[in-house]
C-alpha cells in the first residue's frame, strides 16, 4: 500500500483498486483508522485529537489531489505523492 504523505509522524496511505467510498488509511503511533475525504472516521480510532485535527486540515488542503489519486488507484495507475502540511 503506497504511502502518499507523511507529516508530524502521521503516515497516510492509499490502496490500489480499493472499495468505495473514497478514503485514506492513516497510522499515527499505535493507532490506525480509515477516513473518508471529509475527515470522517470510517473504521478504527485515532487516540490523538491533535493528529485527527491535523489530518482533517490536510484533507481540506489536498482534497483535489486526493480525488486525483483515488481515480489513479481505481485504475491501478501510479499514485502521486501529496505534499504534507505546510
């Protein structure tokens, strides 16, 4: 599963040919979660509210790039790296 971004110890990944709705896989310390592109937790848990806030801010800033990567992944094309938070 390719890493698409890393910031403040938060690792963001996206699977190729994954199920809907569009989402990301997030790891922070020992926590793992799936978040949709609106920042809602679909599965798992992030024990850090600060990490969740940073991820949601990143999603807001990178929404168009996330959609582009999702489309690439659906068609098994190379996913692009997305810049971390500034």
